[in-house]
């Protein structure tokens, strides 16, 4: 994002850039702060300012029809330990704001102080579910709350994210990220907890997967996976698929990298097989490449971060060597 902003700023004409130059650093710094704040808002929770959510005891006349006509939403704080079940009604506008927060920042673990009947009682809760009407899809008709008690197992849904994927070893080796399941049910015991769980993929390479077993190892203190996963630890959360680049990387490590053969693999991978020329008595052409080969060789050079002309010379040299070896065998 910041690179794109920098690119747009530096595309300004020179005469205008001279005027704006004193402000460029300030603009970039402000954008950096904004992006950093957005990242923190999506990954951390401000427990010093827990939002207050108002509710009123549900009365017999609070039917679904009445709630829809008066823009109300039914609520339920589930019974737990010594605390009984509490039936409430909330303002539709307040519930919509929670639903928006869940959609933008994955706010399922966000804590709320539910104020009952204008300060008569209050409870710290997290949202378990928001049920929408089957026909009026834009109307949340029910909110289910879980009472949060520090020191006891508190069930909640949390998102699993990979931190710094762009600089990871798996990405550098040419791996392709394939998310399979990035949300899990956990039990939290702490007074404070993160909004998301960080997956550590430092030891992962293309062809491997990040499993529930790996997540259990990376969980912070005071958080554990829900018991329902006890027999499903082999399930993958993220899979790291192999690509042609990861194959090339492995071949280079094993010192068996043959540029002429790798071009054939590149051509075959994208469905354009390269016809190999059989050596004859007069020999084969080793100082020219076809137009198709040239296009694929440029892609390969970009993928390997190598100069195209250097790669071309290596390929032609490898072809010439193969032709000589084939001639000697005869």
C-alpha cells in the first residue's frame, strides 16, 4: 500500500513536485501511521475502553413482529455457572454496528459490557452468534451473548492469520498459499487476549501444511483449542502448494540445475511443450531460440531474478554441450 502511495507521489510532474516536495515525507508518514493504526485495530483489542451495549429486559409483548416494527432486536445472555439466562431487547442500530465491526475487523472476540435496564445490572460478554431473518435478510432478529468470566474457559471464535507472509521462507522458495480454514473455536481464560491468533510458519516449506497441531503449539498462554478439535489435530489450516519456482529452487540446492531442461519444464508447465531437435550428422542449431522460447525464457529470468541475456547464454551453452555429447556417443 505504501509503495503504491509513493509511486503515485513520484509520478507528479517535476515542476509540481518541487512545490510539493517539503510535504511528501509528511504525507508518507501520515499514511504509514494510518496503516499502522488500521493493522493494530484489526489485530489487538483496547481493553481499557470496552464499549457499553444497552439492553432492556424482554417483555411478553416483544414479539418478532413488534420488534421489527419498532426497530428492536431480541438478545439472549446464555446461562452459565451461578448466572441465570437473561432475555433482552436491543436497538437495531446498535446491533448493526456490531455486525459491521465483525465484518470489517473480524470482531467476534471483541468484549462488550452489556448494560441491563439502565444500570440495574451489567455483564461482560462476547458475541456468539447473530441470527438474521430468513426472508428479511437485512434484519438481525436475534443476538446470542456468552458471558465472559476471567479464570474460567470462555468459548469464542478467533481468526488465524499468517504474519509477514511476503518475507517468509516458504514464499521465497516459490510456495503458493492456500487457506483451508482460518477460524477456530477456542477457550480463553485471561482477562485480556488478542483479537487474532498468529500462525508461525518459519519452519514450513512448499509441499507442507500448517495443521491444528501446529496452531496448538503457537497459542499464547491462557488460550487453548476447543475440546471438539481433540481428534482433528491433523486437519490443515493453511496449505503451501509447490510451484515451478519451488521446483527450480530445489534443483539449484541439489546442484542439478540444467537451464536447458528447466526451460522445457517451464514450457510444459504452461501447456506449451517445446519440440526438442534431434542431433544429426551436421549437428543442431545451438545459437538460436524460437520466439516462444524467448518469451518463456524472459518469464523464467524474471522469476529467478536473473538477467535475460545471461540466462540465454547459459541455455545456449547447455544446448551446445548436450549436442557435443550426443555427437561423441555416435
